[in-house]
C-alpha cells in the first residue's frame, strides 16, 4: 500500500526487453535500506525490486503491466515518481493507493492558473464514472484532488510545490498517465450497482 505522496524522483538508466521488460532506476533513496523483493511504486505502479546497487534498483515489468500502463514507453533518462511502501505508523498524507493502475488518462490541456497549473485529463469511458469532484485519484502515483468533472474529462490543479517534487512539472498535452481510481469510489459504485 502507498499514500500517493511522492518521496523521490528517480530516473530510468536502462531498459531491456527480455521475457519481461527490466528497468534500472537511479534513486536518491538509501538503497542499503531497501530489501530485495521490496515494493516501490514507480509512476504509480507497484513494482518489485529484483536487484540493487549503490544508487539504483532494478524492476521487472510484465507484459500485462505494460499493456495497462505507460511503462512500455519508458526510455533512458525518463524521470519517474517514486514512493516506498507504507509502513504501519506512517503518516497517511494522501489517500490509500494500491499501486494497481486501472488504465491510462490522456492530458487534453495544460494552462497556467495563477502560480498553479491547471491540467485537464480524459479518463477511459469505463473508469470515468468513478471520478467525482473533490474526490481523489492517483495519477502517475501522485495523490490528487479532482476539481471538476465534465463527462470523461476532469481537472486537477497543481500547486508549485507539487510540480517541483514530482514529475508533474514536465506535463504536456497528449501525455498518457497512469490512473488509479480511489478504492473507496470503486466499492461505493459496486454497492450502488448491487442495490
């Protein structure tokens, strides 16, 4: 489990296609505190550490994960939002995030809004119903509050701090981002369907 509060920006150092894709990610984390098999959310995708070095870790990315996320587009040099898994007693600053991406949302517009940046995204049709104004979503692993919803489109406001400590400072129209809907929204919708 994660909170959607990004604690490091990693950088893809190498990508290799094998049976699965293997990626090496440079990190500012003290890798001496990371165990083999640990879970790290990489752009919102829960991945397992399969190898470690002094300032990097490797992960394997299955074909299934590549088909549901934007990780298949990773190239050397790409910046990646990172979050280590939640420990009992940690502050829950965002919302409960599983690291299981539901689909891809497309960035349809980016505009300045005072010191902030307003981003409008388009959700896949089957996921749009789970997104509500003032609800939570995780986008590329970042816990965010939805400002408004119109059909499949929804708006997010990024304050300067969020743009600085995540990869959201690099956002551009046309980007495809990993979308994880709020677990609570999923269960509420399921209960409504059953009732």
